C-alpha cells in the first residue's frame, strides 16, 4: 500500500469512528457508492452549504436562490441532451469479471505518471545541496519525457471522449498496456456506453405510467425556472440563480469514498448574461470561485485550474478547479460558459419563449449562461482530508486533530468542568445554556481534561473552555485554541464576543 493509500484509509476510518460518515445500510453490508452523514458530518455539510449560500446569494445583490423539485418533466432531460448523451464508457476484464470506467482507467494511468514527476521533484529537493548540473539535466529530461507522454495521452483521450469514439478508447487502453488491478490481466471486452440516469415510474403501471428520472444535475431546475425567477424577483441581466440540492447518477464503479457517489449534492449557480459578454463573466467567476476556496485558509498549492482544451459542443470556455485529494489532483468544481444552449433547447422543445427583454438595449434575446458547479460531498472530502493531521507532540505522543476551518467546524466550543465537583459542572452548564443558541457547543465532564481535549481535537472543535477553581472566584475561564493548543484566560461574559470575532470571515 502506498503512503497516500494508507493515509486515505486512515481518513475514511476516522470519518466513521468519529461520527462523520457511515456506509449506507451498513448492517446489510452497505450499498456501493452510497453513504450516510453522521451527527458531525451533517453539521459540517450544513456549514459548507451555509458558507457557499451566504457568499453566493447573500453577498451578491444580483443572485437569488431556488429549491426546485428532484422530479422534472421527462422531456427536460431529452432537451438537455441527458437522455441521448449522458453516458459513461464501461469496460469489463474477462478474467476478473470486474467492471471499470474506461475513462477512469486512463485517468489513473496518467495519475501514475504524474506521481513519477512528483517523485523526481521530491528526490531533487532532497539532494538539493549536492545537485550538480548533470543531475539537473538528467532529472529535467526525465520530467520532460513524462510530461510529453501525459500530453500525448491527454490529447488522444480528450478526442475519444469528445467524439464518444469507444473503439479508439479501447485501442488506447490496449496500447498503454493497462491491466486490471484485480487480475493483472489485459484481457478486456469492448468499451460500451451506459446511461447514468436513474429512471423510475410515475403513476400506476396499469394506467400507462410515465418514465421519470431522478435529476442527474440541479442546473436544469434553474433553466426551466429562468423566466419565473427573473420576473418575480425583478432581476436585470446580468443576474444569477443559485441552488443546492441532491443529484443522482448511476455510477457503476464505486471508488474513492465520497468522491464519486450515486446520490450526492451539488451547489450550482447559473449566471445569465448578455450574448457576447460571457467570456468576461467566465473569467470573473473563475477568479471569484478560487478566491472563495482560498478564503478558507487552504494552501494555494492544493488547487489548480485545468482548462478544457476541447469544449463540449454547447460550451465556449470551460475549466475545472482541481483539488489535491489524497489520491491526486481531481475535479472539485466546474466553471463553464454554456452559451445559450440550454435555454434555446428548452425554448425549442417546449415551444415557450425563454427570452429576456433588455431595457438598456431595447432588444429581446436568449441570455448566455456561465455556470459554477461544485459537489458538496467533494468539498466535504477536500476539507476533511486537508484537515486530518497526525502530530507528534513534545512528549512523543501522537495527537490526531481535524484542523477544520473554525467557521465550518461542526462543534464550535466544548465546555469542560476541570473536575466533576465543587460546583464546576453547574457553572459549566450555565455557560452552555447561555451560548448554545448562538453556537453548537458540547458539554463534556468524563475523563481527565487531557483526554477530553484529545477527543475535541479528533472531532475538530476549534475552542475549548475549561471551568476551574479560579472560575468560581472571578468568573473567568481558560480558552484553548485547537491548532496551537495555546490557552488564555477570559471573562465568561466575553466568550460570545471572543468567538464571534474569531469565527468572522471576510468573504
Ligand atoms: N451542471 C453541471 C454538472 O453537473 P459535472 O461536472 O457533471 O457538471 C459538477 O458536476 C460537480 O458535481 C463536479 O465538479 C463534482 O464536484 C460533483 N459531482 C459530479 N458527479 C459526482 C458524483 N458522482 N459524486 C460526487 N460528486 C459529483
């Protein structure tokens, strides 16, 4: 097992042990690629949603939110192209009988070459002091060679995907000599396409039930409501509509924990603009969204943009914000300039005008759209995996701490009586009562204070207040900060202000 595989396993185990994420229906051995969020998990998820919603909707006067239904008229998915073209290419290994996504096999192959580049760079950094010119040239040549190989594979891969040319994709897998991780064999079937939408029946079958779909993205609920929202909220272009909600995709290959799920949540925003102004707004949203990620205090090196070289037929600019997950850089958020494709297609299919009358130009037109789309669960995984830290302390013990940005942390404050006597529990409960409406607080009196601090570290609580003998005399407490473990004394009456200041964030 590689170092990163091992640390990813620890992260998954920690998420379960501390009530963040459980496998769905675990007592029945789970359900592939479906997960439940536990008490701390649902708090973290709600805090991420709240942070996104506030920064998108509350901080922009020209963005409003909606909550559209998961079920939509089945023709929506015909018009959007999902019925005909929302497919994954699947391939089976004839020996292991295991099924894979052909595109993911190639992505993993590319990741392995990227890992080799990382290793070369790390090796060079270690030998920095006696790194002579010939070593430099050799390293450089190897890195360039790897990069060239990646570029060649990427360009063929993108072309296969764009054209849905599954024969060429199978040729690429054969040529690269990709083998099945289970059997080790290269005995593959042809690549077949598989539609990702879940279908179900609405109405009784006897009455001639209609096939309806569980929405595979939240965006279409925004497009079909475009005029309803524009008129009722009296929005003028440019303006946006935001939505957070569940999406469903029949992902056949369960991988990487909550990175690829069958039931997940998206936080999407469609920004409607004048035709011709979409590229400038695309650039605007690119920089806004990366600023949002960086505002949470995650190192910049953990993010990168991956601009799409070849665009889908409806897009004229597209980029992914990739995050360095424990298994490598992968897509976290997509930003797309989708032209007028979706609105036009719905206009044509429904026969209803989806046009905006622009009072400034006295013209009616179908607006262009710039979309930002982030997976809530992927954002959760990014935050959680970045936060998970094992630290060796001065006394050689190891503490496991979740360094979750305080604004997102599930429990903001733990209130701990130093001992279970002398009126300390009563005093601590008074503080709890005072603060629990404003912040999610936790009262804990069991075990020695050191163990209680460790428990709070492990769930990521940024602040712990301890009630001790001095508290009973002068109404002050110690407040301990999770990451530095530093403590200071403050008056009980100042705790709320103190936390409000620390939890404030400039979006
Ligand atoms: N409306 C555009 C759209 O849905 P997408 O790239 O298919 O675009 C957007 O999805 C985001 O949704 C991705 O960047 C990712 O964060 C998240 N996402 C997509 N499929 C997912 C899955 N199976 N499990 C978890 N998150 C997923």
